[in-house]
C-alpha cells in the first residue's frame, strides 16, 4: 500500500469469551476488549484482528468461520487539544474480498452491517466507551466491545528510547536532533532520491506550521560529499540538514542493519521515546502526519 503503513494483528481462532488488544491511530493509543455477554455458551471458530491504515484508521473485525460472516467497525481519533479527542466509530469498511486475502483457506464471506454506529463523542485518556457489535436476536446474547483511551505513559512504556545520533553539518558543527521537551522528527534521505525531495519539502511545511509549538525537524543525508546547502536552498527547506552514516541511523532506530528504503522518517516524543517510523513508499500522507504530530504535541 502506498504512502502509509498497513499493520495487521490477527487473533487465532478460538472459543470467544473475552479478547483484548491494543492499537494506535493519529498518535492516540487505545485498548479494545471484546466480551461475550453472558459468557456462556461460548462461540467457537471465531477469529479477529485489527488493521491500521496510514496510522489514521483502525479496522476492528471479527469473523465466524462456521457461518462465513464478519462484522466490526472503523475507529479514528481527531485531536481536539488539551488531551481531548473526538472518537469516531463507523461501519467496518473491509470487504469480503479483503477477508479472502487475509484468510486464503476460506471464501464466501458475507458482511453483517453495523446497524447503529454510536455518534462521535469527546474522550480523554482513561475513558472507556462500550458498544454492542452483534446481538443474537434468538437468545439476546451479544458481543460487546470496550474501547479505552490509554494514557501517554502506557504508550511510552511499550516503546523504546531513541538511540544516540549526531548529524554532521557542512560547517563542521554537530547537530543533536533529539531535544527533551520537544517532539522531534528526523528525516533520513538521499539527496539523489526522487521520493526524498517531496518528503523533505513536506517536513519543511510541517516545521513552519508546528515549530512554534515545540516541533523540531532535522534532516540527515545518507550520501556524503554533496552540496547539502544547495539542496536545502533549492528545496526551500526550513530546518537544518547534515549527513549521517547508515550505521548511525540504525543505532538511532535501534535496529541491527539490513535493507531499508529512503526516505526514512522517525518521530520521537518529548520524553525521548521513538514512537513512529516510516520508510520508502510506506510514507504517511501530509494530512495523516499532521494529525499524528498534533496528537504528540498535545500529549503530556
């Protein structure tokens, strides 16, 4: 998929009594818990999972292999400021064809529509929203979903600290791209890469938009010996760009090396935790990235 991560979490088929998982969209971390009420009798041969597209929409789906039916919802958060978010729930946008792609050994899926999606509502970290996903009209037994907005500390607890990084500037000085108290974006690029230029310009626009709100953008070219100052001037970049080695990027991202695709973008929160990273054609759109940065700036 172009321009965004596609993240998939699948739960194994089992007798459904209670399931739980976590996800993150637009910089907001949440927990979902699925319960069968009453718990008995249990429902067998049920699978489920969570698809997150572009870090902006979560698609929570459950499917019954015995009947070939699937159901669920789309979830998104819009940051509203002061640790407040608008939680929006809509009918599941996944199709039967997508279900067949996820479960190659099963075809003939049919979608059970979400009859009455709850209205959008304002939520804060720690709030929980409950809704009925499916009700058996014969028995009254229902599948209930509980969505809890997690506090930022819970999200950071599962993340890792960004590694050390020094960007080498053309005048011989050194730039430390991570600064406490700021949301820091580091863009690794090649100045000869056709995809890196538009990404660099997009980050320049976001720096101008959010710089006064404690966003710090830095660029690191992975190819040396080029006239970085000309690149910055020709692209009209509003943030400093220097050079770094591949090994320095890997250490910063906490990986051991291997194949990667530029541009690579990393987002570090105010406490130094590396919460997001994208690379290559899985780069977020400008609007999706704007929402993610907005959410991080509003987090405490």
